[in-house]
């Protein structure tokens, strides 16, 4: 008697689930984009928590950890180096024109932080906020 081989083929289907919460804009929606740049980084290399809060129809928040070892240094003499913390996107329907935007950067180990305020302007372009990382002794 010759053994019979049975082959079983299993097909896996992966479904991507997109979570729509108050923190992220759904695919295809118009967004308010906030670009955050960290200055004062050349002597303050390290890991920082960047937190953006938008005060619109509701309070929307996003955070991420940034390592300032990667910096951009413009060619002109008067510009200082900075670390780009990336773009934070919020559903624009929740953020009317003139809504307040707060960006904070916190040095993770000491908890020392700096915060600045910006505003959602009528420009229909990303809002850019630059803030200095805190000096830690």
C-alpha cells in the first residue's frame, strides 16, 4: 500500500481596519496639518516628547517621541539648525479658522518642557510651529 499525500492549501486574507477616532482624520477628509520644528537642538541631542493640542469644536491631541540627533541645518549663515518633529494632522471640520493650537516639547527624563501657541489661519496651508527644546542641566 502506497501512502497518500494530502496537501492542504490555506489562504489567508488580511483585512486592514482603519480606526477613526477624534485624534486622527479619516482617509479622504480635509485636514489641518501642523508641522512642528524643534530649535535649540545642536547642544540638546536627545529624545523628546512632542505634544500638539488643537482647541476647536473639541479638543484634539496627538503626541510622538522625537530624537533630535537628526537635524536640518540651512545653508544661510543666519539660520539655526532644527529637528523636524513631523506633521500632526487633524480633521479640519473640527478645527474652525482662528482656533488655538498648542505645541509642547518635553525632555523625557527630566520632565522639563516648553510650550508655544499658534493659530489655525485662513491660508489653507499647513501651519508651522517652531519651539525650542528645553535646556537640561
